[in-house]
């Protein structure tokens, strides 16, 4: 049943149009926005950042919906993480790396664990010198960059 739902969504006109609009927007930002500053970045990295924003919105929506229907915060957070990782795997795989191989889910989860551990270690170090809010704010972009590299060259790498 889930395979049928996935196929219906992936083959829907709305999904195809969304991918087309996202692709055009990414190309515009990559080439022209902010005087072409983003030309130095891999176009997939720009897609990765956009999909990250989409994933964050989805995850928060799930969390808020679960709270609204009566779950306690920790239970909502638990289910939001599970659904969020599955959603992120599909959107990152298909929209950023054009890869639909479900067998890569374990590598994807491994990449999440790796970036979490790296983020946690760096946060612990930075908190010695600056407040926790600023420390995590400073880590957002470097961790996103590490996450992208791990996703591109390990999780969703193209085999020759």
C-alpha cells in the first residue's frame, strides 16, 4: 500500500510541477541572486539547503499536529523524528540527488548520527567560550556543509 501511495505522489502532476518550479528557482538563485555569490557553491548544495528548510517545516508541522491531537511533547518529538527522517530521506534523495534507492536508508540514518555526534562535540567545545545560543548558531552552516558532503559522497554517491 505504501508503495502505491509513493508512486501516486511521485507520478502526480503537482509533484512534477513542484520539482520543476524548485529546479527553476534553484537555478536562478545559483546563477543570479546576490550578485552570483552562490555560483561558487555546488548547485546541489543550494538544493540541499532549500530541501532542508522544507524538511524543517514538515517536521515542525508533524510535531505541532501531534501536540494538537493530544500527545505529550516528548512522544510528539519521538514520532516527529521518525517521520522526519523518513521524509528527509525521500526529499533529499529524490529532489537533491535524484536517487530513489530505499536501501540507502541505513546509510542516511548513519549520516544523521555522524553529523549529530560532530555537532554535539563541537557544541560542547564552543560552549566553553560562548553562550549556547550563539554556539549552535555558528555551527548551523558548517554542519550543513558536512552533512551535504557526507550525503553526496557516501549516502547518495553515484557508482560508475
